[in-house]
């Protein structure tokens, strides 16, 4: 039945089918597509391309002891200003999320500060209370460090096997950071690429795929080469930095481009685009570090780059340039990650989550001084991008023409949370 009044009506929305219609929203969900009803607020969308809000399933919101780098407020403001309406936080916090109490404290911190939807993953290390965190609402398990990275030690194959069988028994999703690390600390970006080679990443992905129990749901984080995508048994994620950046674009000792897995050479970067159709998810691996930390000598500078705000804008510029389809961007940034995680879909059918971002036609250039992340820099400075002008979170206008209007820190618990309550 049609609601008599709605919270918000989005007028003249271009639907993926090409049809234009009004989207009637009440209580944070789509009630009806078609004839308008009376509403508290209406928004004319005729000059925009409408995307379902992105679900960025790989972010490091920092906060707590690392609030100098980022916190839930600035990190989620950055997300919303980039068309991301749900973020999934990784558990390599300080301390790592290994108990239900730590997980609950993290969720509480997010509820206090976040301006968009969020979920929190559980840390996968020996001794972690995986079942307790599943019941406390962890979204997924990991990123599981099959190689060392910032604030996470690599796990050996036997340890991984044991932890995977626990996750399997819990019916969970295991998310994996798979790499192979060889040789001394790198002094340049090219060294970094050799130390954590693309071939080694593909071997690590194959090794993890082989040792995981049959039936365990695996998700491979931030794969950086076409060969790694081919080696994966499970869903695959790539980042905007591996799609848009190569180490050849930077001075060899530029620590801001230091990230795990490393940026590759131009040929490998193009090879990654050649597998675009095989990529399930694009996620940012938003991993901010301060410029002070990045000013350390290359050998000891932290790995990780910010990117939650620039992810969809970079992809939208590629759409405008005719390099990829809008449908593929919707699929990889919103619908696939939501389906993998079991988060209700944002979209254009009655009952869908009413999260959207509205993009103008014009392409602009990325200017880090206009971004909202606390670290204040971006490796994508000057890149072509299309930023959203309006963002709707749970049926209300969260962001309009550069201003934040309302905050919507909805927590999305993992599926184990609900089953443990039945
Ligand atoms: C991440 C971080 O800084 O937390 N760094 C990175 O280089 N990707 C950790 C990670 O995702 O491996």
C-alpha cells in the first residue's frame, strides 16, 4: 500500500533501466517507485546520475589510539563526500579487535562519531575469540594477514588452516591479505614492488585458496595483478590505487605511494584493468597515515594510503570517459559488496535501503585540500574525478552541495549476530 506521506521524494531519478521515475522514501527504505506522494522534502534529481550508495568493504578508520591519523567522524565524512554510505572497518586497530568487549567498544566509538552506516570485522589471530565476536556482531573475519602489513603479523600456513576451520564452523566469511615477502626492507618503490612481488602475491593467493577447507567463503582483499585474480578461489577485491596508479608515476623514494600490496609497473596496472569483468568488488583500503609518519626514511615509513573519498569519483570519471559502464561501477561498489556481506541492498525496488549519491556530468580534478580525511593528502592529486553533490543516507539528505546536514551512524551487524539471538 502507498504511504500517505513520505519522508523524502527523489524526483526524476534516472533508473538503471533508463526510465525516469520518482523514488518515494519513508523510514529509510524505498516504499514506491512511480507516482509521487506528499513528502516532508523533495529533491529534483533530473540533472544527476543516481548511484546506490557505495559499500566500501575495506577501510581502516583508525580512531582510538590512532586518532591522529583519522577518526570515525573524519573518516566517515570523507566516505559520504565520496558517495560511500556504508564502510566496513578492518580490525588491525591498536589494540587489535580480538574479543567481544573490544569489538563492542569499537562499535560504540563508531556509533558516537560516524556520519554514515558502518560494520566492523573481527581480528583473525591465534587466541582471538572468534565465536564471541561473531555473536557480538562482527561483519566478517579479517583482513586475515597471510603476510605482515601495518599493525598485523603474517600467519603461517598451519595457523591459518586452524583459524580457517574455526571460521568455517561459524559459517563466517574469511577476508584475506595474501602476499609473499622476501628480502630486506625496501628503499624505493621499485624495491618495494620486488620485495612483495606480483608473482609472490599470486602464489600466496593460490596457497591460501588450496589450504582453506572446502565450503569456506573466502574473499581476497586488494589484489594487484591479473594473475592473482586468476589464482583466487573466492570473491576478489581490487583498489582504486592499483587500478589508477603505478609506481612509475612517483619519485622512487616517495613514501606516500608506499602501500601493501605495492603499486606495480604500468604494464601490470593495465593488466589489472583487462580483468575488470572478473573483479567482484572495488574497495578503497583507506589506510591513512600522517605526513609526519610518511616523512620517515622509506625503509621504515608506514604502508597505506587514503582513498575512501576518491574511489567512486575516480570510477565515475572513467564512466564519463567511456572506459567502463555505469552498471559495472554500481555492481562492484554497491550491489556485490552488499550481497557478499549480507547487507540490505541500496537500490530502486520497494524495500531497498534508501542510500544514494547523485553525480553531476562535469569532470573535475582531485584537490587534496578539499577532501575530508584527517591526513590531508592524496596520492590522486590532480586526477580526473566526478564528486557527488547530494548524498542520501537511510532516506535523508546527509550531504548537500558540500555541506553535511544529518548524521546516520547505522550499525550493520554480521549475519551471525542475528542467528545467535534466535
Ligand atoms: C594497511 C594499514 O595501514 O592499516 N596498510 C596497507 O598498506 N594496505 C594495512 C593493510 O591493509 O594491509
